[in-house]
């Protein structure tokens, strides 16, 4: 039931892109923007790596229902887990990755996305998200949850 409610919330958000992303690309985002990016990039041929935690299980199920190619594991375990994304990139998919990793510190980029770009010879599209209405959680990354029917603007660089 919770997944159904979350999916309805995600589908209520109105997403606008400032410019098109290169395809394929490594889509680099901040962990705080995961919910908005989940909505923004749905059904766009993107592979993601989601942790094997219980929270990760809920997020993975939701991501799969929105058309993502989900791999379970952790980028903090090293390159062996991120190689799933490399294989997806080489097959023509894009890959989504939290630049600050699964544990932070928040807004401090880890080397995983750059490594992935170099190995796949594919550009990094860094994402900045703007919200019309949202609330911020008290988690380590200060996750931002858009309110129902919020407008989300996706800006990219790189």
C-alpha cells in the first residue's frame, strides 16, 4: 500500500527539463534530490544502483515500477558493484548515480561517477533540481520531498 501511495505522489509531480540530456550519460545527482529525480527520469532507459537495505528495497520496488533497470548493491563496496552500471552504459543505457554516495557527507562528490564516465567514455550530466513546493527531511542528506502536484525543474551541466 505504501508503494502505491508513493507512486501516486511521484506521478503527481510536474517535471520540466531546461535542456535535453546527452544519451547515454552518467546522470549525477545529489542524494537529497533522489525522490525528484526518480520522477524526472522515469521510463528513460536508465540503470541505477540501489542499496540492499530495507529502505533500499522499498525504493528499488518503486524504481522498477517506474521503468528503471535496478541493480542492488552499494557503491561504497567498491568498483565491483558499480560495474553493473558500466555494463548498462556499454549497452546504450544511461546510468543514474548519487554523487555524494549512499552515506555522504552530503553534497561532497565521491569518485564513482567520474570513474564510471572515464571507463565508459560517456559524459557526466550533473543535475541541479529546483522545487516549487517541498519539505526537507532531517536525514543525513536532508532529503527534499516535493509536495503533491509540485513543479520540478531539472537543470543539467556538463
